[in-house]
C-alpha cells in the first residue's frame, strides 16, 4: 500500500493536488474537510455540531474527527484500496498519534508526509479569491481566513515536527503553477 499525508496550511493546495495524485497513483482520497462538509449538507448531528466550529475558522474537536476518519478507513479497507491520501488530517498531535495507532493496528505503513509551503500573503489571496464563488462560509471574510491560519500555526504546525522526527516529512514549495507543484510532489513520491 502507498499511504501519504498531504500537509499544509489552509489554501496551500492540498485539495487541488490531491485530485491529480489520486488519479496517477490510484489512491483513495480522505479529506476531513470534505467529509465534514458532506455531514453538514446532510444535516447530520455530527455535521451540525462541526459547523459551529468550521464557520468560525476553528478546528473541530479531535474526538469527532478521529472517530470519523477511523470509520472511513474501515469502509475503504473493505474495498481493497491501493492506498490513501490524507488531506487535512491529522491537524493536531493527538490526531497524528491516533493515526499512528490506527495504521499500526491495521498493519499498514504511512510512507510520506508531503508538506506544501506557501506564504501567508498567498494563502489569504487564494482563499479570498475562492470565497467569491465557493459558497464556503469560512472563505467569506479575511478575519475568518486569518483565524484558520492562526489555528494552523498553533495546533497544526507542530505535527510537521512529529513526522520530521519519524523522517517522513518532505517539504515542497507550494507556490508556482499547479503543474509545477504536481511534478515536485510526484518526484518526492517516486523516490520512495
Ligand atoms: P478543510 O476543508 O480541510 O480546509 P483547509 O485546510 O482550511 O483548506 P482548504 O481546503 O481551503 O485548502 P487546500 O490546502 O485544500 O487548498 P485548495 O487546493 O482547496 O477544513 C475546513 C475546516 O474543517 C477547518 O477549518 C476545520 O474547522 C475543519 N476540519 C477539517 N479537518 C479537520 C481536522 N482534521 N481536525 C479538526 N478540524 C478539521 O486551494 C485553495 C485555493 O487556491 C483554490 O481556489 C485553488 O484553486 C487555489 N490554488 C491551488 N493551488 C494553486 C496554485 N498553485 N496557484 C494559485 N492558486 C492555487
């Protein structure tokens, strides 16, 4: 199995690059943001609870997200997948520890953590631009976008150090054209 984490701040291009990578490497995309938005669209209890946090640009509590991703992995494993791309997960140290436990319990490897490096100025510009058409409440104003970046700096950035210690972290320049960044990601994956 090939299992990857696509890591990086909001707007760094995780979702955009996942699209190409899942096609090229035949992987299953697991985006906690997409799963949560689908729970909101279906008005489930989990979705309604998560919405309160997401609309403010704050992370959803760990226990909610960890339980949710665990069920998704189980459902995918039943279908004999070639591997996973985790997008937007893990976002805290407890989430990273939970994923390690889950993977080791299932006896599957975590091969690489690909971290997209983008300046804050570029992140804010991309998300404000997307906010004009995305309909996402958390893309609508600069204050909420900056709050998402603050959450990232405080709670998520330490996760990079967690994987650096495991020698799994690869930093990739996340500015440039989508194709240029895709090529850098593929190079890092193919070097495995
Ligand atoms: P989530 O949906 O994961 O959003 P995010 O990480 O905040 O960021 P985005 O999806 O907006 O960015 P991205 O890096 O995927 O970039 P994209 O490719 O879309 O999370 C939303 C919320 O859910 C969180 O705030 C939190 O509340 C909750 N949540 C989710 N996971 C959680 C977890 N694990 N724990 C707790 N809470 C969780 O690109 C962005 C824009 O840039 C697009 O318009 C794109 O077209 C453009 N773009 C992409 N690449 C380029 C490029 N090279 N040049 C120019 N523009 C580009």
